[in-house]
């Protein structure tokens, strides 16, 4: 029996500010734009808004490269706009959490500018600086052979002080050195206390398992002989002091409360950690670390795993039983443990779920959206939605070329593929990576929100920073608000239904029916004597419906159902009470 806590039952809604709503026509979403849409978000049945970074930033990684934690990027607005937003959320009965990005700063942050100014600077050790190595021919080499997330080495040479600095992401995102107590104190005061004192209700904690590293930075074994960099998460992920650091951070947070007097909520981003026992170390209640984490097995479906994450965009076929095993693994995670789990299939770092997991073909995309909605609402754990998911937004059209993609990660993988194809190392790589990007690039989630059928989808009166989807006249919020059969109205009523039946949906135990069936995903939820059965057709063909004993239909994603047959991409839920 899991303790009942408000955030377990809450629905979270992620806003990516650049792409949500632009109030001043400069083509960038902004905080006044978001402010104007608070009634819309509240009308969905959302409890907590998670706002992705709106801090001062040169925007090399869309704000995950912060140059000042205590300022808002001018393109988004001001600190006063955040204060107004906090109040607007609270007045609508919603909480607001911000992104806490403290594994790294921007190279434009004053801390890094000082750190790089000289070896004697007092902030030198706030980042990881290491001398070069030299090969037999006296050629300069980085301190270790690590590959970073965005293709390329994790080390960049600094001419001025003649040393390398570490960055797991782009060279403009140097990693902070959490080993330094003065650095940690500065992080707490600037990134954490500054915003908690303004009344936010918690944090989504970026890259939460990378603050502690093996700081001798040994070379990684060579798993990809074609590359001079190698995946090395064992040396910079889940490091030896990670739990000590998180506990210290959480202690700072516990000085504060939510606006209605409850405990703050934290959700950590836990990449590269597939082991349930390791995840439990972060979220077990008795550990007093994080409330919950995003574990990413589900969004890895389709990502290539070959020799490490350099194959992320080299699409790998997957089957429905693979998806079921992943869902089962994280649904049963809470059984017999004091940990909690999260339910999601989209965020700003992934392609749209309809395009990846079901079908975005014109004849099936609405049904796919509703079926995936049932997949989400019937699962145990805290539910997270990403902006636009509730209107069934889909990936950018296949015809778009690489020039329409903006993300540093997509562009770096593309450049690398071009190089490896042209020098003959991997002749078909370009085509394969483009295929992977069309399905899984982070860009798809960053297309402007489709508000209505007016120019630029009602997102902005000016030219948007990212191209608007060609289909915005067919897929937009305004059209769906007026239509009882729309994806939007379906989401609203399903979020209500989830709460009405929260025993079985939020807290119930999970069991797969026919785990090896490749066409339908059927699962049973139980809570004491209550049972629910979800039956989801993941194909464009008729499929047999599961046999029912003592169950009655609660909802179907189709207006008319046939007891024995699931229609294409139909989803249904039955209950016994
Ligand atoms: O992502 C962290 C991360 O390590 C990956 O899980 C993520 O999939 C990313 O897309 C790399 O492939 C967080 C943010 O969510 C992401 O947007 C940032 O780029 C990253 O941190 C760096 O701050």
C-alpha cells in the first residue's frame, strides 16, 4: 500500500516556453504569452505546470545553457513576469515548478568567465580543468577519450590558460565541479533559493545523476574503433558522491514549502540508468532524496544502441512486446518497494508519440492520439503531459529537410553522418541518420504550438523561430475546443476519469495480458477488489477484443464499439465496478 500524496495523483504539464505562445510578435514564445494561456492549461485538468528553462542564456541548447540563474532571458520576459506567472498558477489552483539545470552552466556565465580567466582564479576549481596529454608524435590529446552527448569529445581546449575543460554536452556547456563546497553553495543560493523564495513549488531536476563523476577521468574502453571518442557514462554518471550531493540539495529545498503549505515536489531526470535497484536509490521514500524521476527506457524505443549513444539516431526496429516489457518493468517497480514511478511518452527531447509509437497518417492520427491517451491515463504513477500532446500534435512532415531542423544535437549528428559517409567509413549513414531524425529528433517537440488556423498557427504574429507544422489548419486547439469528438476534449474527460478512478489507475497494480501479442497491448490494473482492463490496438487492422469476465465498458476511443473486435488504433477500458 503506497502512501497517498498530492503529487502522486497530480497531472503535470510541461511548457517549453520558446514554442508555446508569443505575445510580442518577435517569433519567440514568452512568459506573457504563457500567462495568457493559463486558463487554457487549467481547463485541461492540469495540477502542476513544469516550465522548461526561461533563464538568461545564449540559447545554444535552448536555455539548458544558463548564463545567469537569477535572470530571465529577455526574449522570454522578466523576473516580474515569473512572479506574475506564479500567482496566476496559484490563483487557478495549479502549482508551478521550474527546471533546475546545475550540472553545467553556459560558458557565458560569470562563474565560467572567471574560472577560465586564469589558473589562479578562485573559481578555477568550480569547473573541471585538466592538462593535455600528448601522443608519440607530440600531438595534443584531450585528458580522456570520452564522447559527449551531442557528438564529439567532452573536452575543449582553452588557448588562454592552456588546459582542457569538461563538458558532457556542447562546448558551450561546461560542467560544474560539485566536489567544490563553495561551488555547491553558490549553486544553492543562486539557482535554488532565489526561485524558491519567490514561491515556486518545486523543481524538475535536470541531469540529476551526473553531478558526481570519477574525477580521475580514466580512458574508456574502445567500443567503437571507427571513432576517436568512446561512450563513457560509467565514469561520469551515478558517480561515487551522487547521493551525498542530492541529499544536500534536497536539504536546502526542505527549507521551503509549496504555496498551500505542502512539501515541495521534485522530479529528477535520470538518464542512462536502466537498473530498478539503482533508480530506487534516488526515489525510495526512506532515502529522502527525490520524489520521482524520469527513467527513459520508453523513449529509447527505436533508438539505436549499437556501440553506445552515438547510435541514438540510427533507428532500431522495435516490437510491441518490447514496449510491454518496458511498461511492465516500471509499473511493477513500485510493488514491494517504497519508490514511485512516472508515466509519460513525450517531452522536449523526443519525437511526438503518435508518430513514433502509433500512426500519424491522416486517417489514423486522431485515433492514435486517443489510444495513446488511454495508454497513459490507465497507468500507475504520476502523469506528465507535454505541450501539444493534448491536441494530437505530430512530428514535422517527412518532406522537411535538415535545414528545417534547429537542434544542436540533430545538427551535430547530421554533420558527423555526412563526414562518415563522405570519407567512406559508413557510406549509408546519411540516409539512416536522416530517417532516425525524422522519427526521433528533439526538434519535433519544439515546433510552435498550434493554437488556431490563422497565420503561424496563432503562435505568433511574426515569423516563428522554428517552422510551423504544415498541418496546423487541421490540427489546432481552437478547432478542437468546439468539437466534442476531438483529441482535446477526449484528453480533458480522460484526465477527469483518471481522477475519479484513481485507486485503480494511479495506485493500482499492473499485469500484462498476452505479453507476446504483437498487435494489441492489453493490461489489467487492480486495487483491492477493483479491476480495470485496458485493451489497445496498435495496428491499422481489426483485432480481436479480449474476452471479458464480469467487466463492463468504461470508455472507448471510438464512438461505437463492437464487443468482439477492436477497430484500428482503438483503445478501451473496462472495469468491474
Ligand atoms: O537532457 C539530459 C540528457 O542527458 C538526455 O537524457 C537527453 O535525452 C538529451 O536529449 C541528450 O540526448 C537534459 C535536457 O532535457 C536537454 O534538453 C538538454 O539538452 C540537456 O539536459 C543538457 O542540459
